C-alpha cells in the first residue's frame, strides 16, 4: 500500500496551527509553504508545515522571490528525505484569500504542482488549499475555535476578538506525475 492508495490527510497539531497561522498572518494575501510527513496505511500524516518566509505575497498570487533561499530549502529537503527519517518532504500548501471559496486547484495551482513534481522527480505531491475570509459578528462573541468536518474539507472558525474572527477552509489534493488529481478528506489530529 502506497501514497496513491491514501484517502485521508491528517494534520498533526503543529502542522494544523502553522498552516492556519500562516494564512491568518497575511490574510489578504496568499501564503505558501512546505509540508512534511509520511504515509500510514491509507492516511497521509502531516506532522509539520513550514511557511516560505521569502515569498512575494499578493492578493491573487504568491511566488518564491528569493532563488537562493529556495535552493537552500530544496537542498535541505533532499537531506531530510535521505536521512532515514520517517518524516519526508511531501508537498506544499497555499491560500486563496480573495477569490471566494475555491474548492479545486486552479489552472495556476496545477501548473505549479506539475513543475514541482518534474523538478523533484517525485511520483506524487500533496497540495493543501486554504480559503480564508474575515468575519464580523454583530453580537459579542466568545473567543473560541470551532471546527467542523465535512466529507472533504475541514472548516474552522476562529473568533479572536469579541466581534472579529476568521473562517478558514482546508482542502487537500494528491497529484501524481501524470497530473491526475484526487481530493482527500482532511482531518485534524485529536490530542
């Protein structure tokens, strides 16, 4: 059984919060980062997520702006993959903050993923897509985190001030070297 048989992505606490924090931090611009994890049965366990600090973020795109930094990260990822650790570089994540809720990878997203697959000579790539929008509440609301799971997406509402919060929707896609894409169910690891 390999990654192609996976039907679910489970986000460990650190990975989940790093991905969400990255999107909330630059809420009106896109965010991007790398994912690290491994396959356990039919589940891809994402144990950590690293935001790309040098990326140029815009409302409708994100690009890796510093070629030297990206080259260093890619070299580090090869070392991580070859060091015998169970944790591997398995893909990336990005957000779409201003396009409404996008439920599929866009043409631009697919082009990026295909380029990463070609460059890294990988058979598969996991891409996590976040949609984020700010929320305002007319009534005072308790500071909280509400997580709702549906068949494919993980929806979280963060209330961080009595009248303000964010809605973050997380979806996951597994793409193979031929460009075939399958959406996987996303869950948050229970403590």
